[in-house]
C-alpha cells in the first residue's frame, strides 16, 4: 500500500496539467514565456494554501534539470539552509548544475535571516523559490524583493477543484478507478475545500479509506470531514436566492434573519468576500446618507475579512450585518443617481457653463472661462445663489426635499 498522501501522488507532472493559474501559465503569460525562453530566476509565489505554489516550484526544477532542495521556514533553521547553499555553491563550481532551493512559508524568516540569502542570489549560486500566504510587501525585506520576481496565485475555482478530484479518482497514481463519487458528495467536497486542492484531495483520500463500498456517498464524506452539507450552488439559483434573502432581511431591518441567511451562505462554502462586497453595496444603496457610517463599517468589514479570512472573519461579517440591519434606511441617493445618470445618457452633452469652468491660463480667462463665478466662501454660511446645471437642465433636482 502506497503511504504517500494522495495530494502528493497526483501532483501535476507538467505545467500543462496545472489548473487555475492561467494568468501565469497560459499562452503568452509571464511564467509561460519564462519557460519557453529557458530563463530560470528567483521568484516568490504569493497565494492561498493549495493553489499550486509547491507544485510549480517542483516543475521548474524538473523542466530545467536542476537539483531541488525543499525547506519549511516553520521547521528549518537558517544554519541548516546555509549548509545546503554551500553545497549548491560547490555543485555549481564543479558541475555547473543549478540548484533550486524552495522555502515554504518564507515569511516566517525574520529580516536578518532573509538577508542570509542575498550573497548567494547575487552570485547566482542558487535559484530561490519562496512560497508565502502573506503579502510579500509587508513580510519580506525590500533587498530580497528587489532580487526576485513576485507572482500572485489565486484560489482554485469550483470547476478546477472538481477536475482535480475527478482525475484523482481514475489516475493510476491516485485511486486507480477503484471508487466512484456521488454527485452531491463531489459538490460538497469541492465546496468545503475553499479553493484548496490539498483539502479536497485529503477529504477524498479519507473518504475512500472510510468506506467499504465502491460508491463514496455524501454521508461518508460528511462523517470524514465532520461537517454537514448544506444545499447550495454557488453558480446557480440557490446562490442568488440566499443573497436576495440576506439583502431583503437587512432592508427590512431584521438582524436575526440577516444573521441566519449569512450563516447559511458561509457554512455552505460561499466566498466571504463576495458577501462583503454585497454588504458594501447595501450600505450605499439602502442606507446611504441616512447613516454615512454604514459604508465605513462595511468597508472595514471587507478589509478585515480579507485580512484574517475564515473562520475568524465570519464574526466580522455578522457584526456588519447586525449594524446594517439596525441602521436607518434611505434609498434617496440611489434614486437620485439613477435619475442623474438617465439625464446624462439621454440628453445632449451640453458644454459646462462658462462661469464654472476652470481658467488656469490667461487666454482662457480672456475667453470668459470662470467669468462671473461667485466664490461661496465670500458669502454668509458659504452659500450663494448660482446655477451649476447646463442650460436645458436648469433648476433640475434629483434629491427629494424632506419635510422639516
């Protein structure tokens, strides 16, 4: 029995098999060109777990026939790595053979430890490939960043994870067609992976070990991952039904219903940033000037979720949902802008009135630009009667006047 984890056994064997990073590996894209031109240089892969950072690093070593040495910054010390860098230096001198040193979680090295790589990078002794889930701009030295190319990887899409699971089921290195996976079990497995191929493949492997049947059903997968499947389709009707339910609950100032629909979406595997974007939209569309702080809260929630991820970010979204539900509501700005947009699109694009045009040059002043403009700060309460609309829209009002 092969004891190597399934996720390692079914790694892509060439760049063409790598899914989800077409912005780097597609025709004409940066890494694809680098490979075609035979150029090997140091780089940092920045992206979420299970997006292919280690796999791409290994494929570079295979493509360029380089020795590949892998470390984790979480468990390896810089002394140990320096020893291997010395060996790489001898290998380069004696055999002119490249060495790729792969450092997983490179952000865990402190600034002084990161500086230890610089002499070897300068001499071309090693090719450094680092992997990090943290933003390199904040976690890596500027001196190190200036000597590497940073590539950003994205979480794998639903269909990419689905393809990876289906290939693992039939691959001779995988489960060798010994099992089938029920459709609902497959969808659940993809959803709980959150774009992480390793999570999905681990769930598949554990599910295969937990069943004596050829067919792996949803119940088996739920038992393995200790999580119940919620009926949800991120690309279908249920996706839109649930976000509609959340939106309408907030519009009706019902925080309890808002929390319920939020939980339904999050626990079914919805992208938390998608929800955050919708909450930002709600803060503007349904609250607007009735409570301008709502937009501040929604943006802060979006940034916090982006920063800490799940599950900690779930509570951030819950706080935002409650705030938006309890806030006073107004769609005046939404309606006013729609009316202004309608006029902008359907009426003639009239010139800006001369008195409110900018006049930065003597010639423009001579032509009458800015002539007759009344500077509001020269008047009581900084208010003065003056027309700002083009000729055909004089006196047009978009915002409703509230009764005092």
